[in-house]
């Protein structure tokens, strides 16, 4: 099985949204996601992917099965400018998000290649800091590249 890797374009948005919803439903850990919530997520994710791809604040890498043309994995890296500080002197940061591989394609090195592509994209843009929130399943992939756990993360939800 050969895998082709490429950057997503706006024509890919419907498939990116479908895979994003699969990821969200997988990560809900058995909590039922209502049809209404899925409908809202479909609209808001389509808007986010489209706008981010067009303005360059989002790069999504796609892994396709070369035999079927099927998208089997995706990964997004979002770019923005934060207040400059000691961690990022110029304030430029990136966040890796939405790493998702279809279950039947896992444990084949696809996620590792996607992370490598994301790191290269960040380097090309001069970004020195990449953040992410790892699932238990993905943690080992990121650790291979030198990502470290930061215990300072806190969240406030309305």
C-alpha cells in the first residue's frame, strides 16, 4: 500500500469536515453527539477549513491511499501571532490539531509522516513554537519528535 501526501485545497473541505466529525465522535468516548450538534459542527468546520485554507492561517496535510484515492488521514497546523515573550520572541506560534487516521490505516507510519510535514511547514514559516493537545493514542508519535508535556495548561469554559 502506497500513501501519497499533499496539502489540502478548498475542494477537499467536504471530506475534511467528514473526517473531522469522525474524529470528534471517536473522541467523545461514548458520549452521544446529537444530530443538532453534528449539523452545527458540519457548518462551523466547513467555514473554518475554507477560510483558514484561503487566508493561510491553516495548512492541512492529507494522506491518500494511492490505489483508491481515498483520504485516509489528515492533520492540521494553525498559525497565528501571539504576544511576544520568552517562549516565542516574535510571537509566532503554531498549533497542531485534528490529527486523524482511519482505524484500518493506523500503525503504518502515516501519522509520523504527517507530523514531520507539519514541523517542516512551521520551520519554513519561521515558527519556533508548536503546541498541541495529544490523545493517549497519539502521544508516542509526538514524543518521537521531541514534544514535551507542559503541565501549565488550564482551561476556562463558559
